[in-house]
């Protein structure tokens, strides 16, 4: 027997994007939502992430539009004093639980189905009881899983593991009971940097860490990605100015490095990866103490005492712990219109910041009726991987901002939500510094977009 769920929208995925979309949708329309997730609760991958993970951006930029994550506080102590707080995994999971219980379920317009698998054909089933559900033909399907990240906890290592080799996902690092003579951290992105920082903070000698970095990454200086429009939009103006002046992608990133926007761990190596998570300068100093860095491509096999890579091999300690940080946190499927024939497929709309993009899609869905108009206002922006991708992301994201920002009601909503890093306060609330930044942007954007288009 199949139960019919009376809903106007079926949102598949209760992670960051599904929650942000649902929150904005119910805030601006009188509809019913069925929210489905294969996990036991809301929060997506955060429910299974490594215990020492934190947001790499300010808490205010994350979550749902109606409810601020954290207190909007500036850190007063520690190495990031002066920067905005970054929530840890426990705070993020508690936040999403609160939003679901106190806001969505309390509204009596959202029904949550945990441990359920969507099977297409407008149906889903419980993985616990086997009960089957379906939604009416008029119910819109919202795919909040299209860009769902993979994490080491649920992704096998992308290399062969010989018997007797100690390979653990980064999640298990905090549960080790005996110290090895060597840690081998495999990965080039944020998870690997987090693992290295965590080990160093617990007294592991930098000489006991081998860091396998298949690609060298560019990262954003966290100090210039803050919930202060003068700071954030000043960074945008610097990017536009650098794009105008740069003759190549490599020169663009070097100019941004000189401006204090981009960071690289090793200044003697030209990075080829530009997924650009944020990094604090104190973390950068710590990471530079790790001198045993291996740049021989991706790992193909590990065995006791030896690691084989695409471009060579190296010896490792027989008791080495190989820390798997090599899951694909960012996904790169084809960019498709958000409003499609069979589903609304959530994707970022402006460079990065997926929570804002999903909330924006929810607001536009609630306030517009024509799908072609919605797609015109909110073209998707893919995540970056290479330097060219990053330039293209900023180009497409700026164009998207100009598109949805041309609508007064959308602009007023976007300027009023904390998860929009580019929100601009009213004329009377603008500081002299922000006025100067807005003047710079107005002067630089046309030529900056031409520069980004030329470089990408």
C-alpha cells in the first residue's frame, strides 16, 4: 500500500541547500512541503563529517535566510581575533535541528521523512519500515542532491590498499589510540589542511607528517571574506581591477596574492587548483612547517612501507597511518537550468555560497510563476576546479547578480539576509568606506567582466 502525501513540493535532500530552499519558500508562500532525506535527521553531510571540522567561512554566510547561524559575533581571542565566528560541526547540526523543529514543523506546512529514499516517479520509501509514499501529479520535485559532496566517511579511498596497511578516513583520526611514527595525509583541499592543522595542534612534529598533494591549491584569505560589505565588496572590486590588468590567469592570481586575497602554501610552486576554500594566515604559517610534501600525482596504491603514485613512488614508515582526505567535496556535473521540465535542480547562483543560492531560488519560486523568467533571473554558476574555472565562476556569478539584482523585490530581500555576503545596507546606513567601495565597483565592473571573460 502506498500513502499519498499531500504536498505542493517534494524537496529531496535535507542538507544545506534543501533546508535553505524550503525555509525561503515557506516564508514567502502558503504551500506545503514534503522534505525527504536518506539520513536519520536534517543537516546532510554534517551528520557524518569529521569531529573537528568547522565552517571555512563565517557562520553568518551559512544556513537558512530566516535564522542566523551563531550570534553574528566577532572572535575576541585566539589566532582569528577580529574575524567572525565559524561554527563547528556540533553547532551546525544543532542549528539545523532547531530550524526543522522550531520553524518548519511548527509551521504545520512541512512534513519531514527521514531514512527515506527517493525512487523517481514521484515516489519514495522508508529504508526502515519499507513503507512507500507518493506525491500528487501537481507536486513539484526539488532536487537538492545534484551537487551533494562526497566525504571520506562514506567514500572509499581512491587507491588500492594492500593488506596490512593502516588507511583511515579523516573521521577516524581523532579516535586513534596509539601514535604511529608517521602520518601520511592524502589530499590537496580543505579536508587535508584541516587534518594537518589538527595534528600539529596536538603536538605532532611537522617532520612526522608526509603530505601528499597531487595538485597545488590557491586558497582565499579568510580575512577578506567577512560579513562586512565594505570588506567583501572591496575584495570584489580588487578582483575586477586585477582582471582588467592581468595578461594571463597566472598573473591574475599573482596580483590577487599581492593584494592579500589569494594564498598559496608554497610560493615557489604555481598552483593549478582553484577550488578556493578560505584559509587564515595563522593556518598558512602552520602548514608551511610541513616540509615533507609529495608532488608525484595521485596515489594509486599503498602498502606497508611504500606508496605508489602516478609519477613515482616513495618509502613510508611500516607503521604509517594513511589519512584519507581525498573525497570529492565539490562536484562538477553539467550546469543545467535550475527550473527544468521535471524538477527544480538547486545549484549556486552567484560565485560559491550555496546556501544563498538555494534560498534565492526558494524566494524566486515563491514570488514568480513563469519558469523561463525564473531561469533568466537566476542562471546557475558552477563550482570551480581550475584557475580558468574560477575566473569563469566569478564572471557568471557577477552576471547573475546583475540579473536578479535588477528586480527591486529580489534585491530588497537579498540585501536583508545575512547569508548574502554581498548584501548592501540602505543608503543612510552606508559607511564612507562602503561608499568608496561601491564607487570603485561601479567604475570597474564593466571592464572587469571583460577581463574575466578574456582570461576564462
